[in-house]
């Protein structure tokens, strides 16, 4: 992973972000958006993105289970979701193209990703 962000700032923010992602995953299950290991969650970070791991039910997932990825496909931790390329492409495009971000938001206006309750994106 790239090291262009101060380590202390990254650790603090990443820990909070990881907790928020796990909470969002569990809310996705309880609301019926997905069940078990179906569906994935990702969020852009200062150095790449975090994504849910492959084949791990959200009810047993911990913040440390989330996979830290760079846009070149390298990762730290568990094996990432098999849909990591799809998430990477959306997150990469969303950073450089505001119209694309707006289009994604307009097509799924009621998803947790677009209601302001979470910064994470869902599939």
C-alpha cells in the first residue's frame, strides 16, 4: 500500500472506517439487501480502498477481516471479494468523474450507500 498519508492519521481513520463498514454490512443483512456472504461493500481510502473479504458471513466479520487493496490489485489480509475489480473500477472512476458518481447515486437513491448513513458503496 502507498504511504503518502501520515501513519497516525491513517490508523485512526482506518479503524473508525473499518468499524463503520462492519456495522453497515450487518445493517444490510438486517434490512434484507443481502444475506450471508451475498453482496459486497467497499469504500475508497486515501491510499486505495477497503473491501469485504470473500466468503465470510457478515455476522462473524470483524473490522480486521476487511481487505485493504491498492488500485493495482495488490492487497493486505484475507482474500478479497471476487468482485473486487468491479468495485475498484467504480471507485477509481468515481474519484475522477463526478458525473459518474451522480449517475450511480441517481440509479439507487434508497440504498444505504446513498442515504448518507454510510460512506460505503454496495453491490
